[in-house]
């Protein structure tokens, strides 16, 4: 019997679900047909690939070894299909972008607008997730590019510097006359000239992003380093929620500067000492096929960054 791609995909489905029944449902075939196809594959290879003796179906050692190579082969075949259908004039195409949540608030919008205006035939899929999931998805060929922060990266991931992100205290402009940090705010979208000492935030009431965000961990580390203990009055896992709360209350927050500069009802208040800046990077899988859409997207983001955020 000659091996076919369906046999590999069937084995992968059973391994992922740990069940012939669930795998068959996912593949939209009958369970007997699936079982027969797997047995054909095992006979062709001369080894048992699945252990069927337990409550869950598991890969044998031989199955683990075989499927590791098979997964890589499937990824390469998928890349080959994209290469064949890659249209150099970009009249069509597809790009898969992964970003950490912070960049949804200020980078994805102008980036998508610039890219779509120049290449309306290319479909852009944007996935908002954590940095570790972005890197895993890049390695699995489920994403083409990612945008995240610099630091340690998984083996096989390359990081290209984009720009430096700075953070400041942010307050609602309508509460500039109220007590607390908001009283130090400048006019909307601008930064106050004289920084506020970080010690002024001790016991101050703030609204901050939840610890789901890498930004919150960055902020907490800053406060800890300077032995400042603000009172966290509100936590939210949404930047939009935080900006809405801050512009309508006397609470202040800490956010990347571009968010406040782009918001008509928020004002920047620089801190002394300032929060450490963070390097923003473009992530890709080392050696991955770079289609026309990916190559142009990389060019577009570098052009946008040079115009909007170069030099911080």
C-alpha cells in the first residue's frame, strides 16, 4: 500500500484527540473507516503506532518518532502550497499576524490601514494573544509574523528591532483640576513638562491593567524597585476599559505613551524616574518561507515605525 497524506492527517487527529471517536467526528468520517486507515498505515510501516489498551489512545514510541517527522513534513507541504499560490503582484494573498494585547490599542489600526490601502487584495488575519503563544504558533507555522517585546525567545525565533516603547502616568483631561495625579495632567494628548516624582504615587488610587498583561508586570516591577505602593482601585483586562474609566474618573493609570497621545481625553504625566523603556520587535520563524505578502508587510511596518515611532 502506498502512503497518502490522509493517513498522516488521520494519525495526527487521533494523537491530538486521544480518541478514535472524537478524531472521527473532527474529520467527518466514520470511526470504523478511521480505524481501518490507521491499521493500513501501521501495516505499511510494519510497526504499531498507537497504544489502544488504555482508556485514552496514545502514541507508542514508534508513533511519537514517526509523527514528529510527519508534522514537520506537513508544515513544509503547507508552505509549499503557499509558495505555489503566492502572487508576486499581491492581487491576492493571505498574511497571519500575531500581536500581544498592548499593540491592538495603538499599532494594529494604523498598520492595517497602511497595509490594506496599498494591498487591498491581501487578506490579513490578526490574532491577539500572549508572546509565548505567538512564538509557538510561529514555530508551528500557524502564524507568519508576530509583534511583541524583546527579551528571551524560543529557539528558532528571530527578532528584528522595530522601535522603543515608553510608558507614563496617564490621567483624564477633564479631571485636571481634581486632587491627585490627575491634577498634574497637561492638555489632552500632550505631556506635562515637569515630571511627577514616583513617590507621589504612594497610596494613590490607580486603575491598572490586570496581570494578564506583560505591561502590568513591567509596571509592578517599577513600583517595587522604587518602594512605592499605590492603591489599585480598578483592575481590567482591557486597555479600552482602562481608558474609558480613567477619562471619566479621577483615577490615573500607566500606559504606553502612544495610547494617550492618540486619545483626545487623556493626558500624559511623565514620572521621575521614568519607567524603563521596552524594545518592540518583529518575530519570525528562522528559515521560514517568506511570501510576497510577508515581505511587503515587513517593509510597511518598518516604514510606519520610521515615520511614527523612531527614536521612541
